[in-house]
C-alpha cells in the first residue's frame, strides 16, 4: 500500500511503531502526518509531523496543507476497551467512521485506506459504506492480532474520486 515518496496520514499513531515503519518506507521524498491524543515516543525524523488532536473533533483546516492530498490514510485508532462487547464495538465504529470521513477529505483519487475496527452488529453496514468509496475492499486479520479478539482491519484500495468531499474552507487554505 505504501511506497517510497508517498504522503501518508497515520490516525491514532501513538506510541509510533507504524509511524516509524511509514517514515522508513516513504523515505526522504515522502512525508508522514501522525495524529493522536498522545505524542509519539519514537525518535523524531525529518519526514514525520505530529498533530496532537482528538480525531473526533478534527476539522479539515487543522490538517496541514501538504497533507490534504495524501496517498494513504491508516487508522489504528482504538477506544479504551470496557469489556462490554456492544459498547466497545460502538466506540470503535465511531472512530472508524471519523477515520473514513477524514480520508474522504484528504485522500487523492486512487489512494488507499486501512482502518481497524472491532467487529459487531454494524460492521457489515460500515463495510458496505466503504465499498461505495473504494474500488476494492478486503478484510485482514493480522497474525499478531489475538484470535479471540474482535479486532480486524478493512482495507480500501483505489479511492473513488466522486467521494472526495470538496471543502471550500480547505480549498481556500
Ligand atoms: C492501538 S493504538 C495505536 C498504535 C500505533 N498504530 C502504533 O503503531 O504505535 C491506538 C491509539 O488510538 C488513539 N486514540 C484513541 N481515541 C482517539 C481519539 N479520539 N483521537 C486521537 N487518538 C485517539 C490512542 O491514544 C492510541 O494511541
């Protein structure tokens, strides 16, 4: 998904292992924007920019202009879990929906999106919504994720242009 020279947004980036991976993969010609409530703990790099923010209240104006046309949006956003499956699913869904909204602001046509979500009753509807925005959507369960965990990743490949939300404020910025 990520190539040398790409611009990448990493939502829910603390403590920063994905940031480090992205920074090395995109190299000096690329750039990575990390957003989280908590600052990354990994060493700084010239191609890494951190925006401290609650993703649920982020607006397009807060995104730096260079990151308003990115190749890839990653979201590993996760709520603090309660152990109540329904509640954890709802909170994860809220974060995943906001990640998708953010992606529709900033992804280039043809760009890619990866989002973590805890499965539950509204999972299929979210997946269908994703399928209207991307040419292909796949479900991934990495080996590192515990088999009993309800966490999975949806990958949207090939962002469809007409789903990009034109934001006048963003265009003026
Ligand atoms: C599983 S961790 C991400 C790990 C990261 N991908 C890495 O490689 O180190 C999930 C992150 O989501 C962040 N998060 C949860 N809710 C958030 C919100 N509303 N706004 C911003 N970040 C949030 C948490 O602070 C946490 O750092």
